[in-house]
């Protein structure tokens, strides 16, 4: 089945106003006694520790290094490495070793990165992005430098400020507050890709952020700020590219001459290359229908979710699920003892609703709404039968975890969860065959 041969775009209640009703605040650093860094990245790649128990570190000290794709991790506080211990990694869903740093509350900073001019050679810009350990902050956590390394034939860098996940508002907030940094950071990305055009995409009805981005880019004739419809999953880069360019690709947007980066990632490029700072804190949205004071909060990377949630009034009378991200793409966490990493954009707390799951009605809605053109109901059957040949034939690995199939299923079948499990068993099976 072809990509986008289905409806694949739904209007979903946004619930953004809740967290935007209050100003963002900075988590009091004195409440963060320890920070935690998993030694396994989201794609299960191992990270080697560069510190040992007892070592002193500062804000911005390199503490670990992911060999695959060469990504350094940095401490977000100053203090002492107090342990390397096993904890739950909510991104991979499995326990793994974490570097634990005890905060000395002095917030002493390590040396800044070497600053880079916009007129530096593109290879120099890509190398600086690599050294700064910048990964996609829209959720995927993919190393940014890889998208620009030796790319050719790119006509457009597309900055994605769409943020279609319900409840989350960090990209919107930072686009409004830091539009100049986003535009200037994006210009480094444009230079790295040697792209003629720079396009910043934002959803309709986000006037304050849209206007800030237009104002910040008004001097540049090769930058366009464009609005896209409020449909899900418009933030998925394949949907966004099709919306704007009516182009499809198989694996990577570069096949059609485009590189996509999230808007907050562009801001981090500015902070690294112009200000010399690595990512040691990030803005996250804490929201959901059991949070009485939803808002955005700046937290040091590695802070435990439970420390952040202590700052919020939660309706404890209601039974709720804690999602380490938005409701469409994340699975509930077992508890709040996990550490927030650079690619965590939010914590969503939703009242548990008891759905009665009934057998599949064969209505076809999951297939009709899948933006990747997959057949979730058939994948579910192949999963149940552990039919790997059929899972491959159904192109299971092309699922992007957008959550739409679960959202539309009248039988309340947790299809997205089944898609994730199907991808896992298929990958394990394929690795075994190799
Ligand atoms: S979660 Fe996967 S299978 Fe379900 S609608 Fe999204 S892309 Fe399609
Ligand atoms: S949407 Fe649900 S009930 Fe309808 S075909 Fe898909 S799995 Fe079956």
C-alpha cells in the first residue's frame, strides 16, 4: 500500500490552552539533589561512561559517549559522580546503568564550546554540532549532525515547529520567546546543508509564535514561515513534507532534497555554536486532566520526573496514568522515578478511563486512518500468529507510532502498543536471521 493513500490526518482535541495559561518557570535547582543519565540511548545503542564514582564534574562536563553516531552526554549540574547504578530507562522500557551525579548546588560551569561563525566551512559547522552532542529535541533523539554529514542535493531545510501532540506546548512557547535563536540556529543548518531555502512550519492559530518567527526572519528573503493545518500527525516529517511539497520518500527526506529539524533543535544549534553552550536543561510541559496548574517548566537534564511533579498540584483522588511525553505517542510509565532526558518534551497525566475492549469489528478505520498506509488490523493478526513473513510483507517497520489507529478504533484495541511490540519482535527475528 502506498504512503498517504489513506485519510491519515485527523483533528484531535489539542488541550494546549491549559499549559499556556501560565508563564513558564524554572525548577529551583536546590530541589534537584541528583541527576541521572542512562548509558543506553533510545535506539538501544550503548553509551560508554567517561567518569567514575568519586569524580568531580561541572555543568557541561562530558560524562558519557555514545560510540554509535559519536554523541557525547554532558552533566547538567556541578557535583560528584555518586554512583553508576541500574534504574528504569523509560525510553527503552528496560532497566540500564545510569551515571548518577550528586548536585553540589554551586552550578560551576565547564569551559564553553568553541564558537563558530556562520561563514565557517559547512564541514566545520557539522563538526561543531557533533561536538555539542545535539540530538533531535522533537522526541526522536536522532543525532542532528548525521542529517547534514556529506548531504548533497538539498534545496530546503524545513524547521518543524508544528508540535501536533496534544497537551505539549514547548515548541510553541520557545518559538514565541526565542524566535531569533531559532531563526539564527536554522541558518547554520541551512549553511550546513547548502540549501537555497529555509522554511519554518507552524500550525494555524499559533499567531504569537508565528508572528515572532516572521519578525525574527524579516531580513532574510530566503526564509519563509508557513502555516499548516491543525491535523494529526502533521508534525511527522513525512506528513509535513507531503502537505507542503506533495512529495513522498522511502527512507529519508533527503531523497526529495529536504532536511527536517525540530524548531527547539535549531535553537540548541544557536546556543551551541553562537553561545558555546551544550544542552543541560530543557523546557517540558506538565499537563493533563488531573494537573490543576499545568504549565511549562525548565528542568536540568537528568532530573527525576517525581521531583518535577512535586511542583504541581495533582488531583490525587483520581487514578491516573503518567505519560513520559504526549498522549498519542508515549506509553504509560510504571512510576515517576525515571530521569528526564534531552528528548523528553513533557509529562502528561491523564485520568484512567476504563475502556471495555471488544473483538475487532473489521470496520477498517485503523487502516483508513493510518498516515503511513499500513494495515494495523492485519499486523495485529500477524503479531498474534507470530507470522514474521507476513509482518515483513505488511511493512510493519514503517509504523511511526503516531497513535492514530488506537485513537480511532471503536473496539478500543490498543493497536499502537501492538505495533510497537510487532516492530520489536520483527527486529529481533531479523537480527537472529542475520
Ligand atoms: S501508530 Fe503506526 S500503524 Fe498506527 S496509525 Fe500510526 S503509523 Fe499507522
Ligand atoms: S479500527 Fe479496530 S475494530 Fe476497526 S478494523 Fe481496526 S482493529 Fe478492527
